[in-house]
């Protein structure tokens, strides 16, 4: 079980939140179906360490919100767009004894013969799966063994996933989780070599031809000029 110690905070403006972050703290809020929204603050370093391991699908015990420890999930994290640092976190308080519906990441394990022996490429159709379970049964991740992908016609389906006891998938049983595609070799065409000398000769020939046609027209025009009457 993951744990985080938090403190209640007063709802303040942007300047106060900036000062809070300058102290190495991160502002947040905790709320739930039966819990009123409560502003909190906690150590940024501790939060980042826990979030990296727990993610959004593991139960965390919050200490300091009330007299009893509160079971929560990380519901949403707002990140600073430039540096990518967390700057606000939402915790969702869960009801003990009530089933949860959450998305859990998939971890692909094993070696697929279609990839190892046939040189195929693994296609991960799903990266996470929505499940339903009691809080105490909530897994941090679901393993997907890809050893059953023996050729390019074989796929892993939701119904083939080995889920922990007390956990059910909400997705359709026939949905594809992973498969393998045949690697296609890219064919690169050699660029056509352009003979610049041939182009120059052709252009020169056109220029000379144009000059000759121009001189001929001049002579015709000269012959067509009316002669003065000597009489």
C-alpha cells in the first residue's frame, strides 16, 4: 500500500500557489462521492516518487486529511507545459467495499514466435484495459503473455487475459489486445540521373534554330517591301 502525508490548505490565489510551489510543495484537492472537496498540499518530491510507481490505478492512503487514513486514487495531474513538472493533483476518495471501474496499464511479457522466428512486428492494439474490482483486489497492471502469437493469423483477445481473482474486464471478450504483422521491406528507387550536358546542347540547338527562323522572316519582310516608282 502506498502512503502520502498531506496537509489541509486554505483556498488562495495564484500568487500564493506560486509561493507554495517555490517551497517544494504541490497544491491539490481530494474529493469523492461521499467526501466534500478539500484543498490540500503535499511534498512535490514525495508525490513524484509515488506517482511514478503507483500511477493512476493503485490505491494510496492519504494521511492528514481527517482523523482516519483515506483511501484514494490519483484522478488527475496537471503538468507545467514547458518543464513537465506536476503543478496540481486531484485525488479521488473511494468507498471501501464498493467496486471500482478503472483503466489499468497492460504489460506485455514473453516472446512471440511470429516475431522471433518469422521476423514479424508486434502490434499492441491496447495499451490499457478497463476493469472492475473491489479496492483491495485492484491490480497495478495486467500482464499479457504474447507467446501465443505463433503466426500472422494469431491474436491475443480480451478473453485470453489472465485476470486476478475478483477482477473482471469491462471490454468485449472478443476485442483484440495484440497481434503481429509481417515486416514489409521498403524498396528505395534510385533517383534518375539527369544529363546536364544533353540539356545544354538541346537548349543551344533550339536557340540556333530560333535565330535561323528569325533571320528568314526578316528576309521575307525585306523582299516584300514596295519599290519606289522611278517613272
